[in-house]
C-alpha cells in the first residue's frame, strides 16, 4: 500500500497518475496547502521541506515502511518498485532521466512562477513577462523534442511524460495551440487519451471538492482509498 500525502497540484498529480498507471494499491491522504496542512508536525515528519507530495510505502525496501518526499524521486522509486515506465535499455533510460530532470529543474519551477505572478501579482509586469516568456520557450523545447519522437524518452511512454503532463494542463492559457506547437498538442492529446490520466483527472476533481468542503467546515473524510473503489482499481490494468 502506498499512502500519498498530497494535494491535487501538478506535483501531486504526477504521483497519482503513476499510481493509477501501475495499478498498485494506494490511498490519498489530503494535505490542504491552502489551509497550511503542510506545516503541521505530522506532515513535517514525512516532508521536512514542508512540501507535497510525500509517500509512505508500507511495504518498502526490506519489507519495512519507507517514507519519501520530492516528486521526481518518488516517480523513480515507483518505477523501480514496479518495473514499469522506465526503459531497461541504458541509452533509453538516460534519455528518460534527462527529460525527467528537465521537468523538475525547468518546467515545474518556471511554470509555477508564471502561474503565481499571473494570478497573485498582476501589476508586476516585469515578473509576468519574465516567466511567461520563459514558459513559452520551454514549450518550444518540448515541441521540438516531440517533433523528433512520440514521447519524451522517444519511443517509450515513461515517467518523464507522467511528470510533465500535469504542468502543461493550462497550456491554453498561454496561447499554446496546434498552429504554433503541433507536436506538443499531439503529445498532449495522447496523454489525455490514456485511461489512467483520465482517472487521475476525475480523482483530482473529487479531492479538490472534498478539500473545499473541509475548508468551509463541512464534515468530510480526508482519505481517498483505492480499496473503496474496486471497479476503478480493476481498470488500472488498461493501456500501458
């Protein structure tokens, strides 16, 4: 069982997609970053940097519980644990690692800053221009790569694609379309066609609604458990 302590942010959804793709048993324990759950002592024990996501694998290395933070590291851990979505060929694996780290080092931080300044500091034109322009440049890098290969690690769907997709869901807000970025748009459509990605999007919406109710003081349960939805879990054996 994987316990995912998280929110349905892009970084949180990376892990949700991976868990849905692999079919591993998991549950989501809500960490509402809008109300400060990430600063609570119980979360800091899992993630000393007060960030999400964090996982607890109840059957970790040596059969003992294992805790991990940082979304990129968690994806690598789950890929190695399940033997899925990480190429076995050395060259292809290094291709995957390059694009995974590209997301972690560039796409996430720059898109995140663009989202922040566009919504929270709209009068700071310098910052908006800086991060919006850099985001567009990164979309161009992705489009160029996807013009060479169907997936970021070329001919295999991997955790590099899983990591990148959630950060690109707001591409239309930045004017990304088929005319200027046809390769990216083809890849994005392929991602959205995957059943595990569709399940993630549905689960993320459920979690957001639940967190909203909890923030308003309405009674709710802050756990989403795959055991509670056997039919959905059974579908996790679909497209790989």
